[in-house]
């Protein structure tokens, strides 16, 4: 369900991150448990991978991460404590894990779902400062910024914006331009059809079949290829969807659910994928 896949957004409101101070050497953690797939990717990308002793069951990247059966949605304090962590990173306070681990004197860092690239970069910097890898974090953020800026600069921005529908699940949950992925679409000059939905306030409205068909998006992004086996073929077989411009013109883009639902280093890959599809549409 969307509620579970995007729990950080649904459960936790925006948390403002203070500028991270570099941790003294004596407090740098050596036994980190990550209960956030995004934080796991960030930690390994900045060079802190050797300090990570366990990651949750959904942290499937990188492959070298110490995978476990720990849950990020319903975490168990005793199970986490068994790894003797000196820092636990979570994306939200499921099962009151912060309080439970606090009673065990285990520090917890909450890094909620980012709604902007700036927040994603801030979380990387925060991890760098906390783990003794500030330089690695600075390098990673700089690389991400340069790559995304270069991609955006070379992406066509037609006078009349290309319309997009991003599908989180086959029951037509989508994203508006107020979400992290929605803002990526805006950066690339796309117009999100979900913004016009009557229930768009949540940022993740459930659309109707009739709404999507009537909106006639020029680009469909499938963020449910892994969870739900959606493909251009399954989408084209839906009632009346063969009339949608994106389906007619073969502009249905399947992306990795994992990358599309996280806000770590691999977001650059998603930006590149979507940009390539926009260029294809602009040539039509």
C-alpha cells in the first residue's frame, strides 16, 4: 500500500534539519543500524559503509550492505538493540522506536521523507557530520547537484508544458508537484495532472480511471513496476487507456519503485531517465 511504502511522508510532518555540526572523534559511531533504505544508500555513498552493522529488510541497495529482517515500518527495539548499535537511523518514529531505544541509551537520528532536493542534500550532510565523513558527504552532494543541474539544463522545456501522470500503484495513487518526485518533474518542466485532483492536498491523491483518461497525459511514469508488475502493456490494456496520448505514442516509462520512492544518490538516475523520455516526446 502507498501508506506503507511512503510511511515517512504520511506519518511524519516536515522536520527542519539544523545545520549539522561535525561530531567529535570520540562520539563517531562505529556500529550503525539503518532502518531507512535512503539512509542506507546515503551512508554507503559517503564512505560510512564499514560502520554499518545492520540494515532493515527493505534496504536492498547496495548489495554489500549487511541485510537483516529488521522492519523499518514496525521496528522492534529489542531486535535492534541486539546489534549493539551506537547510532540508529530511522525515517519515522514507528512503534515509538525513538522512545524505546532512548530507554536503552541508544541514540537515534530521524531523517524523515524529504520533500525537496535541498532537504535530501541536508540529510546527506547531516549523516556525514554525524559519522565522521563530512568530506565524503560534501563531495556526494556536490556531484548530485552538478549532475542534476546539467540534466535539467539540457532538457527541453516546451512553451506548453508536457503533462505527466506518475503512478505509485495500480489503484491509481499518484503524486502532486508538492512532493519530492513531483518537484523533480517540475524541475524538468513537466505539468503534473494530479495537481488538479480534488483530493490533491495530501500530495498523494488517489485518482479515478476517468480522471486520468480525461487528463490525457503525454507522459506516464510507472513507479509500480517492481511491487505490482506494471508495464506499458498492462497500462495499455486498461479500459480506455489506449486513448491516452502517452499510451498511443509509446511514452509510458517504467522506473524502479525503489529509486522513485527514495531521496538518495540514485535520484540522479531517475532524473536522467525522465529527461531522456522528455527529449523523446519533444522530438515527436
